[in-house]
C-alpha cells in the first residue's frame, strides 16, 4: 500500500470543490450586469400621475367619438396610409405614433400628409415587424384613434377610439 504524499493543492478533488462556488459567484455577477443593462421599461413610479394622464387620454377618445371619426390604416412596407370613411374637417397633416409594447427605444412618431380628400400618407423610418400600438391624432392632439397592429399585414386595420 502506497501513501499519498502530495500536498492538497496538487490534488484534483479540492479544485473541483472550489470551482463550484467560484462558478456560482461568477454567474451571479454576470446576471447582475445583465439586469443592470436591460432594466424593464414598463414599471410606473408615480401611479397618481399615470392615473391623471389616463383621464386626459379618455377625453381624447370621447372627442373622436363626438366627431364621429372612422378610419382604417394600411401598412405597405415602410408606408402607412390612413383612410377616413367620410370627409371630416381636418388639417393637412396627422401625427402617427408607433409604440412598441415592451421596447420603448423602438417607439417613433411620423407625420402623415394629406394625399386627397380622405387619405393621409406617411413614410416610416423603418419597416416595423411584430406587435405595435398605433395612435393617430391631429396636430392639436384634441382627438385620437388607436389600433393594435401585428406586422406585417396585408389588409386594412380599423382604427377605434
């Protein structure tokens, strides 16, 4: 029978046992770094302020209903075409606000110019894909029409209050 006379640091098993907590600690530091770089954007800090803005937004929806506005939007590549059902008295341009449900950095706003009696056309900076929320309003932001989009789509989508 032969005695093992090597010191502990030349053995394999102590290093395996030390590697487990060291790997766990490194993974924890990695997870903290990832969480700091990708913080959630949907958390609201001031609920009272958010509640007040909801009432303002509902007033815009009521104004669109009082004006009896009805429109559809057609997305074709990087163009958006808004078509109203009847000739409402509106200005020469509309604001189209695209909101991504989870990535606030992807949100953008474009101006749609009048292209006929009932049509407004806007050129988008990119061709959006996936889920989006679209808000259409006039320049004074007195009313708004909304829709949830899943892009790409080949048919017109009705805008509602």
